[in-house]
C-alpha cells in the first residue's frame, strides 16, 4: 500500500485534479489528508471521494503532515510506503513515472524524491511544527541519521502549482495585517527549518536568494533577514545538522539520479 498524505486549506478548485493526477500511479494507494478548517467546501469535496481519509485540525504545514501520516500509523505494515504531496499541485506524467520507479527500486533505508520511503523510515523522523522550511529540515534530518537520501534531477517540469500560476498561496490563509503577520512567521520558520543559526549560514542564505529577486527587493530582504536572524537566535529553537544551512547540507549529503536514466529503465524517453 502507498499512503499519500498532505494538508489543505481552501483549495476546492484544484484538489480533485490533484488527486486525479496521482491516481495514475500504478499502485494500491490511499490518501490521508488534514484540512485546516477550509471554508470553501474543500473539506466536503474531499470527504466524498473514495480512498480519502480526512480530518480537520488547526495546525502548521509540518504539524499537519505529521498528523496526516499518523492516520495510518496503526493500520500500515512494514512493507507499506508513505509519501507527502501538495494538494494545490497537479502532477504530470513525468512525476508519476518517477514515483513508480521509486516504488520498485528503493530499499527500506532509502528516502526517494523528497519523502517516498517505507513505514519504519517514515516514522523514524517526525515533521517539525513549522509552516515553512519543514521539508528541508526533515530531509537534512534523514541525511544526518545516515539514511540513503536520493533526489531526482528532472529533465522538465513535472508539476504545476499555484506559484507557477502566479497565485500567492499565502493570500488564501490571511489578508491585510494578518497576511503580513503570517509572512513574518513564515520567515521565522524558514530560518528554523533551514537551520540558520550562524553568520556563515546567513551569508549562504543571501547568496542563495540574490539571483532569485531583483536588486531593490534583495536590499529589503537583507534588512528583514537580519531582524529575523536576531529574533530566531535569541528566542527560537533552530534545527541545524551541519555547518551549512539545511538546504545546502541536504544537497551535499544526498545523491542524485538523472530522470533520463529512470525513463530509459522503463522504456520511455521524453
């Protein structure tokens, strides 16, 4: 059994397409979902779909993923696999083929393509209660504990989410002053999840962000990140696993497989 788990809030226009895209994975599967008290009918839509187990909880993304996967903790067995997914994302055929390859080729000490792994491995590393950076924290934690972490270099885009469509995910959660308060928390959690607790790691973050934003925005980010850095190092727990921030640490301590090799192994080339 493959358990696909995730969190959702007010996304009724995409959740059905999301699940339909993952239904193409050729494996017995079940969806485990935590709804963060949607008000647009998302909860009701998902609850009416066969193969979906859903509960409602107020929580961060990280905590929601933890609660979602725990829905199967007592019913799953050692040979079952778990993988998180985003319910605002529609996954393409390339992604489906990569997941199918992973289902057939990984062992019980491997984490593949971000989060696909067997029962024991999945529950050995919990998700932290973070709203941002929670995925990189967990990947780094897997590396730190000695698991074989394999990521995939994709030849092309394999999914479409709201960021690609030009829609801000965060504006679904809060508006006006609440939106800025949420963005502050997201930045705080990013520092915690990426393990940014030193000047060296702060410089790595600046180096990482500079090509992604314009010069004017980058200057503003420097001021914001300095304030966040001081706040986090004084008041918050930071999850750090090495000298580099967790995003770089993961890349340095995991291996990569070219998606073209996967396509060749299943007789398909894009």
